[in-house]
């Protein structure tokens, strides 16, 4: 058996509405097993999950790595979809607690392996840095909120030029192209909501290639802000769930109310927006749909200067917000230095090995049940 396939996503994001969480969509609540990992910064939660993911990947299992938007090199979760097992970081700002304790969920507390007396010596520094991280994120979120208001101005300028009747026709044609003659099902599909991209200390980061590459047919939706791309995507996604298909909805990193990408794995179809800052270069076999065809060029020309001004202001606010998120990561990294020397990582490693054995046992149970 060769190595499994990797998918990389974000379960939460730094948005114009503050930190926004889709953690309840990491895995379904009726999963076989959910490990909720607790512990402070620097105790090894991300490494613990990453190593388990890599170990299962080597054994041929598909793995979803759920990245942290505040440090995209770290993980907030790992999912093994074929055996319905997940590990989830349950600490702030995305506090997760067991919903079905014992039956499905359990807590792994890495704080059991720290030297509390050693950390108490740095009590003041830890409290100060925690406060600093919160303040920096508050500043970043205020700027992102302002940036989203400015971006709405860009959308409004194009909305004035839109022929929404034509946009509705294009949406109807796309639904038919994707779903054919599939009708509404008595058992609707499951809609899963996540982020494909996130506003991180490194700016906008996405893992679209790991999400879209396995899909056989791709539709690329192009067009400026406010041309109805998200509405079109949501219409297709909703029609697919009504037809009984499971659908993955990937939301906008700045405005989580908007849908950026829709993936329908069962029929091998993906629909993606291509617009800054997450442009997608279409391949010759992709179907490109240009929503700018619905614009009145005269109105667009009249609003061009206003849109240029809004773009300048938007990117200034956005980049300032990223700077504060980067400073918050730096303060968080400093806080980790007070935890790392006070951890018994040999004990953590023993727990890691026993957890891997348990996950492999769950995998064997699934295989036996499938025979």
C-alpha cells in the first residue's frame, strides 16, 4: 500500500468578524473517535497531531491536516476520513469540549506532563504575553473589520453595473451542467463548511491545490468584486445537497458569509473563484465562467476611479492587520519558551505511541466491518 492522499484546510480564520470557527465541521459528531487535545502553548499539541498524521499517511491512509490561521505551520486538527477518527486542538480561541464523552470523544491533556512549579516562576511573563497577544489580535480584527467595509464599497460599485437577470440565467445553466437531471432527494446531502485559505502571519495563505487537484472537472468562476460569484457558488452547492450529494463549502477568509469554493467529491466536481488574493490559474480542460459578462461597461467606467481608491485603502488596512497578526505570533512564540523547558516530552512520546496503536486498532475495526 502506497502513501495516502493529503488535504490541507483551515477550520478557523482571522476575519473581518474576528476569529471565526468552523470547528464543528472538522468531523461529524457521530465519528468513531474524537481526541480533544488540551494544554498550553509549546506543550507539543501540534507536533503530536502532525506526527500521527504522518504515521498514518505512511501506512496508506488519507489524512486531512487542519492548519492554524494564527500560525499556518501549526495544526489545529488532524482527520483520518476513511476510519472516521480525528484529533482536535481544544484550547482557546477555539475551545472544544467533548460532546459525547466516552462514547465518541475523550480528552488528551498534555498539561499532565508539565512541571507546574517551573512554570509558576514565569507567571508574570506568561500573563503579560497572553495579554499582549489578545491586544494585538484585537487591533488586527479592527483593521480587518474596516477592510471588509471598504471591500463592500468595491462590491457596491460593481453591483450598480450588474445585470442580475443574466447572472441568474448563468447560475441556472451551471446548476444544470453540474448536476444534470438530478432531482431533489428525500435524504439531503451533508454540507461541510471550512476555509481553504486564511489570513495568517505570512499574509493570505491557501492550500487549494490539495483540495481541487483530485476533482476530475473544475469550473473556474471569474469576475470582479460584487459580480455574484459567491451567490452562484452557493446556489450550485445548495442544489447539490438538495439532490442528496455531500458538499464541501469553503468560505472567504475575510468575510465568512461568502463562499469561495465548492467541492462535490461524489461526482468529482469542484467550483472555484479566481480573484485576488487567491487567484487560480485555469487549465485548458477547465470550464471558465466570467461573471464580468453581466456588467454594464459604461457604469464600470464611471466607477473606475472610486474602485481604485477603495483598492488602495483596502490593501493598506489588510497589510496592517497582517502585521499585527505577525506580532501576535511573535509574542505567542515567546510565551512558548516558558512552557517548552518544563515539559516531559519523553512522557508525551509514550502517550503518542499508545495513541497511534489505538488509532490503528480503530482502523482495523473499520476494515473488518467492511469485509
